[in-house]
C-alpha cells in the first residue's frame, strides 16, 4: 500500500499529528489481515510495535492513540511513555532490511533531484537570488509533486541495481533475515568465499 501525504512542515514529516493520521491506513491494513484469517470484525486482537521516537510517545496525542487501539482491539506497544513495557532505543534501526539500504536510496534520490532541478553540486555556484531563503538562512527548495515521485521511483529502481543487487542482498543478510549459505546457494552456486566475506 502506497501512502502519499503532506505534513505541512519543512522539518521531519513524521510527527505526532502525522502518526495519528497514519492510523487510518493501519485500520485498513488490519482489516485486510483479519479478513485473511476469516475474521470480519475486530474480535481478533492485534499486536503492533512502534520504534522509540518522540512522535510515537507524544503526550499530546496519547489519548488519541489509546482510543484508536481500543476501537481496533490492538495491543499498541511503544506509544505510552508511562507503560510498564517500553521499546528500547535503537530497536527500529536494526530490525528490518530497509534500514540498511535506505541511506543509498536517499543519495540516489538527491542525485535525481539535483539533476531534475538543475542544481550544481557546489553550492557556491548556485544563484541564491533564484531561491527563497528560510529563516535559518538556508535556501528553501520546492519542486512539483510529479518530480518528487519520479525521484522516489528512480531511486527505488536503481538501489536494486547497485552492485548487481548485492546492496539489498547484504541488507537482508546483515539484518538476519537471510542465511549467508542460502544466499550463496541462490546466487553464487554455494560459493564458500561469499560466505566468508559476509561473516567477516
């Protein structure tokens, strides 16, 4: 499920309000998951973990998070700063393969954006009069939604091509989702050299 939303802010888009809005998408996903096991209502309890970030623990929206969890019959872990069970810091940074390759994705995306918006690599060569300057003294750049989506699509397509797919393979192996020997059997005819490189 692809979700496109606007946070109406120039800072990090994931905040207390956007977290609450995202629950609408989770409601749809939960409905699908329950239907897959033959449950047509919310009688089957669901478990949802959130990583430790200020957006998930915002006291301003605590009652709304509790209300949603109650309505959807969800045990929501990681969103109550007073709960007995707390998600440890850093858990989300090592628990999924995308955490290992998303840095490459952002670099590719920025490269596309620089080319699409004709921005020179050296900021000293920029004509700053063409840009609106933010209160922090930084050029405020905007682009059409189509350009932004094209950058996302191009970066996703090309991150899979980095090293003939080895970047994604490395991400899955280092996060424990794929055994090195299985990867070697699938892609390298069981080569032992590959396994030794991954193990270090």
